[in-house]
């Protein structure tokens, strides 16, 4: 099956919506940084592992940034766009089509990128270095929850409904003709 642009736009839009909902579902404020803990990494890892790096990038960045804007944290939206977008991109690049050890490595790399981008962005622009350091544990926990829930969710959907995973597979050269 050839992957059309409208097809990819539709998947991207659905995963943006899923990421936005997961981000808004549980929000635990972090007073030191005026940010919040959330479940965005669950949806980002699922998106990246199921549909690949570009959907991971778009759903992670745009979905979590929309949640910041509509959820009352607009000052974080631009940084979130980069932090969670890169998290999805890295996880998708490293984890696509891999078994559990590869998915764990992909999650770890994506999560560390997210933590590093937030740390640098907070320290340099938003809150200063003290609050940036204070938020690192919450960001690490958020990333860990993304793996603990996101990877089993990927496997559950893959086994319960294999066609959804096939939607994210890269077409072979024979299918592109």
C-alpha cells in the first residue's frame, strides 16, 4: 500500500490529538519551575514506536505544545515543541521495528534528549539553573512512565490489532509502484 500525504496527515493529526489528551489527562504542578508532570511521554513513545520518527516528532512536539497552550502553561509551549518533538523523533528513529531491548534503548535516548532540552531551555531562558535542576527528577520520572506504560501499550495494540501497526510500516519498493 502506498502511503499518501493525506494518509500521513490523518495519522499525524490523530496522534497529535492523542498526545494532547494524554498530556492534559494528569497534570501535577511543579511549583519550583511553574511547569507540570504529565503522561505525554506515554503517547509519544507509542506514536514513535508504532508509526515511526516523523509521526513521533509531530505528535510529540505539536500535541504536547497544544496541551501547554490550552492547559494554562503557554510559556512552556515553544520549549515543549522542541523537547517532546525531539523525544519522539529520536525514539522513533532508534526504536522502529525493534524488539524490547531496542525499544528500551530508543526510549532511554528519547527521554534523555527531552530532559536535556528542557534543562537547557529552562536554565538559559525560562526559569534559571536552580529550577531547571529541580525539574530534572520530574522529567526523568515522566520519561520512565512513558516507557513503563508506552511500551506495553505498543505491544498490546500490536498483538490485539496488527493492522494498526502495519499502518506505520514503511512500504517496500514493490508497494511504492
